[in-house]
C-alpha cells in the first residue's frame, strides 16, 4: 500500500468548529511530536480532522467528490443507491455495474487507500504520551477506535481479507510487505475496537457538544455486527457460519442498549413526517436521529441540495426503479399481487396497475414520500414556491441520457427540500446528513434476532416493523391486515418467485417481510448495495432494471405539445429518448455495449473488488481476489 503524507489542518469539521489558536501555535502541514500530545486540547484538535473523513454526510463544497470503490458521485446518502437495484442514473452505466470493470493499475480511485487509517493509527500510537489520567486518555482513544472500526468494516466489505495494521506506517515499515490478514481475525479486531468505543466513550448528554458518545458507538456496532453476522451465514464458502452467532448476538446487544432511548419521528402538524425528516435544516430536537453531520452557516457547507433540487447536473441525474416501487405494499398491507404466478398474477384490488403514475396510489405512504407523485412536491415547484395552481405540473423528464432526466419516470424526492434559501446558498448549504437513525436500529434488531433463532416474536415485530408502519401512516383501523402478524404473513408470489430464481437459499415469508421493510424504509440512504452483498444476493441485480410503463397515454403526454401549464412535459419519443421493453416498460441503459435488455450481469467474484496491480507488484505477499485475474 502507498504511504501518504499526513496532513493536519483546520478544515471543515463536521461537528466541531475551527480553533484559531491551533493555527497560530502549530505547523499546518504536520504534527510535530516535540510540541504535541500534551493536553486534552491536543487530543481533540487532532481527532477533529477525522470526523469529516468518516461522518461524510452530504460532503462539502460543491459536493461533487467521488466515493470509491463504488464511484458514487456527490452525496453518498443521496446517490449511493445508484449502485444497486433501487435506482439508475442517466447516460452510460458504470463499469462497476456492467461487469466491465478491470483490475486498476494504481490505488487511485480503487478504494485501496490507507491514508485515513494512517491518520487514525498515528493518533493511537501517540496519545498515551499525554500526562493525563488514564480514564481521560481512554475517552479520546475511544473516538479513534470508533473510526478505525468504521474504516476496516468498509475495507472488509469491499475487499474481504485486508492487512490489519496497528502502527502508522513509514516507507521502511515491515508491515508494508505483510500478507492480507484473514477476515475472521480482522473482524474480531474490529469488534474489539467497537467494544473499546462503547466502553470508554461518554454517555449521551455527558459528552462535549458535537462529539462522539456511547450511543454512536452502539449504533455503529449494530450496523457492523449485523453485516458480519449475516455475511458469514449466507456466504458459506467462507466456512465461518459457526461464528456468525457471535456477531449477530453482538448486534442484538448493541440494539438493546438503544431501544427506548430514541423514538421514531412523528409530528401531527407535519403531513409527511417521513419525508420532512430528510428535508429539515435542524435535526437537534429530532428524537429519531442518532448521528448526523451538522453544517453551520458561514463556517462549512455544501451544494448538494442545489443540484439535487434541480436534478439536472452531471453530478447525478437519476430515477427510482420499478423494482423498488413494486416492493412497497398496498394500503391493506398486502403486495401488489396476492396470488397466481408470473404471467397470471392475481392483482390486489387496491393496486391500480401501471399507467400515468397510477401505481403510486393506494400504497405504503412512504412510497410517495420517496418517489414524487405528479402534482406534488418538486413537480409544482418554481422560483422557490410550491404551488400547483401558480406553477402547474412539470412532469418528470424522461430519457436515457442528458441532464435533468429521471431516466425511469420515477422522480426521487427523498432528501429534496423545496427550499429556495438553501438552494441559493450554493456551496454553503446547511442541510444536515443523517448517518444513523433509530429506524435502522429497529430493522437491525429485527433481522439479527430472526437470523439468530429463525423466528421473531410478535412483540419484537410490533416493536420494530409495525412501529415503522405506524409512523409511515398505515391506517390499521381501516386495514387491520397492514399490521404484520407472525404466522400470518401475506402471500407475495412475485417477490417469492424472484427469490427462488435468484438466490441459493430459501427466504421464508417473515424474513421476506423483514427485508422488504428494510428496503423501503432505508431506500435512497445508501444501504442497499451493502445489504445485497451481505445477503449473498448480488444475483438480484440481474432482475431487469425497468422504469414506468410508457404506453400510448404517456407518449401523448410527452409528444412535445405540453410546454405550458397546467401540464408541462418535455418531449420524449419511444425508440429515440426512451426504449420500452416488449411489455412497454422503460429499459435502463438501453444503449449500453455491456448490458442487454436492461439486465445487469453478475458473477460471484464481484462480491469483492480487486486489489490494484501496482500494490501486488510492490508487495508480493498480497494475493489478488479470486476471479479478477486477467480482467
């Protein structure tokens, strides 16, 4: 691995302000051991530089940086699901999705980057020099262990076995030429780091404002341990199924430490609390949010909302997939199809079928708070004003390429604010980015308990899935079947058929509902790719990527004659701008040289990314991930 110079500066810090005294006292290009590592202030100032590296939120500045190895452009929270079956972007697909990705020559843009870890290890190798009580030093070290756990969790997600490094490396360090550490050993060490963070970070309310606390550590522990426990269960080729229980139980324990300390955000004065949570400027009083990146006007900011509002930048134009839309339940708690088989499904009477966005009606209320129904939100937004009568309806732009297009016709509005003030802040936007929220903890808890025991009690289902549905706005009085009852899960022939065809193991109805709830609740929050990988469900990416039905009625709307209110629709011609399949549904990536019929290819070697060629040459002890040789 390559060594990068450690650069410590007073830059944009997510949760703490810049201290000018630090700029006056110490060199900006390095930390010198002679005059540092003496006080708590030194500990804090160093650790401040790590916060924005890991708590990324919506990024900073123009928010157009890329997150590797997935090559996510812009805010990872907003756009990460483009690398999944939840959303597609305009233009050509990424090689990482098409199977055309080649082993990179160098480490740049590959994800095989160790500079941030070196910064963490630099602290851990030196903090003990401070003449401070052991308890105080442990508190600051716990922050570094939190970040180290987060770093290695991502490395293992993308690469599997990776070198476990405990020192800050120099050009002559022996560790530079070490072999990759076995996954089991790495993740045991990650769990040790998490336990240190949980033990020594202060309780919530006792920490300095804007710093990590015990709840944050338990939230991270919950996420990482669910990841590793389920990865070991489903990836039987690792031979680690016998140790999955340890991580699943650790996930449950971490969740239990948070149960009841937070609650799902509900506000009777807000018509769409689920959507509004992501469109808020101030999350300080939100009882659901556990950890978020805060931006302070005049001190730090980002342009994420400016481009997300317009959805017309090369930083990303995207749309939701029909696959995501189809997974939302109807208002009665049953899927869109309740019986039959492919080609002969029995349609739920509440499902209005595919048409002029009719499929968005009578569904789980979260659907229209994630995908925009024409006549609401951004479709009636102009000049900072949300008003249908004044602005008319601007229908989603449809087209396989170009700026502004939704690609699929399903315009994503999760994270959209409709706030002209925020949009006009440009690179000084202050929309916060939620990293951990209580809904995820409930979902982690439900899944971990089910995978541990193969069942889940009704009390646990009520605490988790049914609580999420209640907050979403299901009417249980009118539709009691929307309340999930263990042993009486609804039939879903469409989704069950997909699982049978694409997965190598059975997904019982209750587990199917746990996974459904996770997909819809956490949609467009950058969870889906990781979920597919840990479930050994990469083959779900081969389900054809589709958009809405482009039938004669929709072609008439998009024939170019609707250029003024009340209905405004840019021209889109079938066979030129959009390419429907044999059934009339819009295909994703229709002109790709590597994707046929909107179907992403998949091979199991792609559960991991390749190690760059230069790294293998510099360190002969490193071994390439299987399947990537010659690619």
